[in-house]
């Protein structure tokens, strides 16, 4: 479990903003805090720093981390080097890290901790106290106590029972059921299970139902908090590996491809406008309202996208509810379109003294917000169905749809009605 670190803000700022001084500043940080600071950085920054540290330096900072944290860091460096460093770790830690290395980091096994002990259901609390004491002496942490029978999980012995029970009493009276999940379950399945239970932990099982590890609520909360941040970056076409204080050239490297795609879609919208040059030349006033149509459609589409992606991330949207989500967003878009359309139409009538122009802009706004609701909902659902990240630069496609159809509706209605 990653611990919070409170380093002097100036040192962290220097690490992020000064590539030339990065390693020298990092070395000034106390070694017992270096690992936790590394875990708070992006993977790219972790790699950069770790690649410039010696094996001896890495081993020192890893000494203060849990096996799951060590695994997270060693997975970001050259496999040959990570194997050499693994050999230098203590036998018990090395065995745990080697076990964690076998699993996909994006699954339940990738989230699990090995901070637990297995005990037979028939032992006494005196025996249990001895087992816990040995674990604490070895790891410095109080473990989750899992009771087993013939190697299979029965449940958890709550920590509070140690204070309530007598030393000679058997633990089987205090065993409580604990949720389980298979090791290859996705992060989304883990989040979904935690949302359905009130328990603070889940046991990870192998296919043969043997115990592999424990996932704690703290780790899942960090995962949930991390997802929206990553999604926000992806909405804008910004890489999750990009840091806020990265040099300009690195920022360009991560962004220019999406900007080129956005440029192509902008030309598509412009070509629609080109179809109505004659109408625009006769009614120059239409140019004033075109950015309003495009802007409102884009904003409405992004709002819908954010809600749907959040629903997908938290497993609130399933196959059977997808259609309902789309219909609800279309209806919401239509109602919002009526509200905004009336306001814009009223402004047009009062300012331009043209009731018919007000009707055109009002109808165009209703149509465009319905389109925004439809595409804002269906784009992430389609991407999810195709196995793609539903948040990856989806705003590009949604704003293109609202621009193209919005301009077509507005200028088309103007051609017919004005």
C-alpha cells in the first residue's frame, strides 16, 4: 500500500521541473521516503529516475517498501536489471515479488497485497497471537488473519476478536465471512465488487481456490481516484505519462498527433459550412450565431461523455442498460435544447428584430443538443464494445459530430426558411 509522503514542496518542484538537476535533487531526499515519492510519479518519470540510480541506491530505497510496491517499481525498468536487483533482495521479499511478477498488473492479482497469514480454524487465540507476533516482527505490520480448513478459505478472524476472546479459546467461533474474487478479474470487476459490499478487504483466489493475496479498500479507493484523472487527460488527448512541469518538447511529443486528427475533423466541419456559402453571403448575420451553435453542442456532448465514461468506469452501465442510457441522454439533450433554444431565439428576436431567424436558431439549438446527447452517449459505449478505452480523445469525435450536424441543421434551416 502506497504511503503518503510530505516532502518539501521546493524539492518536489525541482524534480518535476528541472530535468538536469532531477537526480541530484532526488538524492537529497531521505532514503526512507524516496520509494514512496517515486510511486507518486508517472511511470515515465519513475523509469527516468530509476534508470539513473545505481542498483545499490535502488536496493536501499526498496528496503522500505512492501512487496507489491517493489513490484510496481521493478516492472518499470529493464527486465534484466530487475532480475539482478531481485537476486539481491532478501529471500522472503524476493519470493513474494517473484510471485507478484507473474500476474497482470491490470487485474485483481496486480492490486493485491501479501500482508496476510493463513491459520487453521482449530487453533487457539494464544497460538494465533504467536503467529501474528512473528509476522509483525518480520514485516512491521499487523496482518489480515485468514482461517482455512484443508487449505481452503473459510473466512477472516477480525482483529477486534483478539481483545474479546480468552487465550485458550479457539478461533473458529469468531470467524467471519469475507468476499473473494479470482486473480484474473479486471480492475473494473474489483471496483464493482467493492461497491456492492461493506467489507474493507477482498481475498484473491487462484483457480483452485487457494489464497493468493488480499486487496484492501485503500488500494481500490486510490484506483478509483486515479481513473477520473487519467480520463480527464485522455478527454483532451493528453498522455497519462505527461507531467504538468514537463519541458515543452516532451509536451509536444505527447500531443501533436491528436491535434493533427483534430485539424482534419475541423476541415470536415469547415467543408459543411462551405456548402452554404451562398446562404451565408446573403445573410451575413448567420456568422454571428455559428460559434454559438458549435460551442453549445460541444459543451453538451462533453458533459454527456463525462457522465457515461464515469458510469462505465464504475460498472454502472451494462449491456442491458446501454440503450436506456442513450435514450435518457437524447431526451435530456432535447429538453436542454428547448430551454437554450428559447433563450437564444428570444435574444435574436429582440436584438435582430427577426422572428424567423429566432425560429431557425432555436430549432437548430434543439437539434444540435439532441445530437450531442446521442453522440456523447454512443461514442464511449461503442469504444468500450470494441475493447478500446472509452475516454481516449473521444471529445474529438463528439465535437466533430456536433459541429458538422449543428452547422448543417442551422444553415440548412436558414436556407429553407429565410
